[in-house]
C-alpha cells in the first residue's frame, strides 16, 4: 500500500472516454491520484496514456463490466485490497440500449449499468468513501421509475424512457445516500448534452442530438470536477447540480419516500442487506 498522505484518491467509473476521461485528466492535473474504471481494456489503456501525457503520472486501471454484477463485486474487492481510503468515488459509467436488452442478472440494461451497478459498488465501498459524485441527467424527466418493477421500461420499450428512468434513479439514490450516510458527502449533477462516444455509438441518440447544442466532454466534466473539489459546507448534501449551481429536479426525482423505496428495492435486487438507519462501520 503506497502512502497517499497529502493527496486525494479519486476513483472514476466510465473513465475510458467522454466525461469520465475528461474529469480524470483534469483531476490528475490538479494533483489528485486518479483510478480509472472501464469495460474495454484497450480503451482503458489509451485513456491512461492520455492522463499520463497531460499530468505526468500514469493512473491505475481496473476493468469491470457494469452489465455483470459479479464484475462489480470483484471490482469492489480489488479496490478494497488496494486502498484503505477513497476520497472521491465518481459514479459516472453510463449506458443506453436501442432495443430491450436484459443483462445476465435479469435486469434491463440501462437500470443495471447506470443505477444498480453503482449502487452496489458504493454500498460495498461505503466504509472507505469520503465523497460520492453521481453523473445524472436532465433526461430524468422521461423516467417512469417503479421500485416494485425495476424492469418496467421493458414492457413497452423506448430507449430514452429506459435511460431517463435510470437517471431518475441516480438522483434519488444520491439524495437517499446523503440521508443514510451523513458522514459521506453525496451530490449528483447534469452534465448537459455532451458529444461523447456514448452518443456516437447510438444512431438514434446521435440523430436527436443533431438539433441540440452539444458540449465538449471537458465542458460536461466541469461540474463533476467542481463537486469533487468544492468545500462541503458550500454544497447541499444530496443536491442535484447543473453548471455548478444547485437545481431542483422534477418531483419524481426528489420524492424522499420514492427514494427510500428505491433503495430497499435496489438492495434486494443486488443481494445486500438494507437498513433504514444504516451507518458506516468504524474503521
């Protein structure tokens, strides 16, 4: 175990490209020790080289596919073995499916990759985390979240509804995490409409984006980096931010009862214990 005295350790998921990679580069250039998590080994290596070229230091890499919950469990084990403290966990990995896809774990792909996987990872690392930053989205407006049926979007599949449901879950999860874990700072944010590989891989999304002002990944990552660095006393725990300002999400993404129901349903889905007054165990 290396001595990290005086430096923060920041774990960024979905760091192979787009917002995650842009944030990792910025954080590394500020002096943070960054850890990149991604699905594709070749893209991870390329991302690490970009971070090294910009910051002078090569980041550590961990591979995990968030469409496989066993991958997430192994990732948590590896991170726990490697680090006794994770100052910031940036839950940034995201996915959208153009057709109804069910993971090996039995869940619609978007809700698993975007919500259940980071929910599980965060819970497994909670005793070591100082701050959580979650990449949500204004797309939560199209969400139809039902904690009693996390696969509801599969019944009449529309890609942006499924994606919006997962983003609705991101905001609710962040707010509930702040309530349950008062010693962990937790914030979510909308990065704006960003031109990333995420959109380029989807012809449907790319077509819709032709008529929208697109941001570069570096611009989309600004609020993530700001939330990772801002003094906690200046932020609202569980808050949802856009352009470094506190925003009010729609009621369906800010209902505390819905957030509590989602937490309980998510805990059951990923096979972990749930407790309304859970606190982190002592170090």
